[in-house]
């Protein structure tokens, strides 16, 4: 998206649902846990090629929405589309196969695996996952595994973490694991990548590394939607920014407009964020 288009975009009451090239559309999404309304008719759209920030005070429903979008929770109402395909209520692996990949606030360290082996969990639709193909097409399975291994090595080198390849995945730091998780997600060739607090608990050096990698990947065409409590990080990286409050979308706009909006300030002060 050009700088001119970005600078002309204005703040929107609720979300801007009139975008031209939408990769993720969330429409009237609802979720209750007993008497608690966690997601209250939330709607927003993520335009292809953007880094969209999803922010809000504690308890605004950000994590719940990510879990609904990615299939870890089943919605009580509403619709989720990836590239125009209805994925509402589908299993996480089915939504991943549609092109929506996510990371988690606390990356799962895979016991007994090196970093390189943990990377190889990332690719979608691996033929080796089929018992039938293991017996009927062993050469094809071996060729696919070799290609995935070469791609994993290439991505590790791009992220400048190839020196970690033979390290046990349980021995690297939390910040390094977040870089590995981002790198692993790219092996799935995502249409859109959801990042859940990518710099939570990360030291300043690795925080900068993560920001640089996200910018690089975005410039190469990857679309991002990011939840992040670190406001400086998300405001420097994302445009547009969608603001959640009490499970609904309060507004959407460029970072400067969001930071100065009185409703957003009130929401954060009220949420004790």
C-alpha cells in the first residue's frame, strides 16, 4: 500500500469494511463464556499486504477473537472468511490449510527436537503425514521432505538464526523461540499471519530483530494481523490499527489518529491498561 493511500486514510467509527482486497473478513463475531460476553458482534477486515494492529485494554477480547478466527474456539455467531472462503467453526488445521497461520504468545517448545526439526513442523499438507503415501509413494515423500529441509535452512539463514539449527529447541531463549516460531510460520506459506504478542517478554535487541523481520516479510508480500500490548512497537509497525473494547470494535484508523482519539484514551484508562 502506497504512502499516499495510507496518509489519506481516515479514522472509522467501528471498522472499515469497504476495503478492496480483503484476505481476512470477520463479520458480527460473537462468543460468550457463561454470562460473560467475550466477543460482542465484532467486525473488521484485513486488507492484503498490510500490517494490521489489533489493540485494546486488558479484557477487550483480543485473544478470544484470535482463538475464534483460528479455530481454537467455536463462535456462537458471526462469520470468518479467508480469501472469501467461509472458515467459520472449522478445525484449526483446516483454517491453516486455507492460508491463515498463527503464532502464540507463549511459543510451544517441542521436546526432543532440534530447532531445524521444529521448523519442519511448519509446512502445510506434507505428504509424509499420510500413511498411504508413505507406502505407495515413498520417493515422493522423500523428495518433499528434502525440499522442506532445504526451505527450512533457507528461511533460518534469512532470519539469521541458522546457527541455532542444531540446538535443542528447549535450550534456546524465549525471544529466540519467537524468531523460530515466526520463521516456522513462513514455511507454511501463509496468506495471512496472525501474531499473538510477538514481543512479550522479549529483550530489546530481539524485539528490534522481530520488527525488522516483520517489515521485511511484509515488503515481500506477507499480510499480518498483530495483537500486541507494547504500544510503541505496534504503532511504529502497523497501519491500520483496529481498536477493541469490551469485545467490540471501537474504531479503526492510522496510528496517529488512534493514539489521539479520546474514545481510545478513555477505553485504556477505563481498562486500567
